C-alpha cells in the first residue's frame, strides 16, 4: 500500500465532505508529525496499532560484499515500530497461509 492508497482509503471513509487533496494534507501532516517526533528522540504510541520509537544499534563489523574486507559500522539510532497485541493478533488471523 502506498501513500496514495492511504489517501484514497481516507477519502472513501470520510465521503464526499472532504476532498482527496485535503485527505492528502492530513496524511502528510500525520507522517510529518511522526518523523518530527522520532527526529527529536520521542516515541509515538497509537493505541490498538503500535508504537514508533527510536532504538539504538550497536557498533559492529560487517563485510564489503565486493571485496570481502571487514568494515566497521558505527553505533547509530534507528526507527523501530512495535505492533500492539491487537494488531499482531489481527495480522495472525488474516495470514492463515503463514
């Protein structure tokens, strides 16, 4: 699903009262709020959906795939999403073939 698909679903859910352009602005504003909070090191909790937070990756030694030489990868911050129990259960129920 793409951002355009999200805008389409939001516009369909609201009906003819709000344009797709306005729904796009709302989706963009939400995504910007998530990005800004993560950039500041804050987490975002959406009940029934999950939590976005900033995790830390430890420094490690990797390999250059072309030459095979070891390369030091420094510690860094990384965005992390942890799904809620409700979302996890819903995905499990919907994914019977897994």
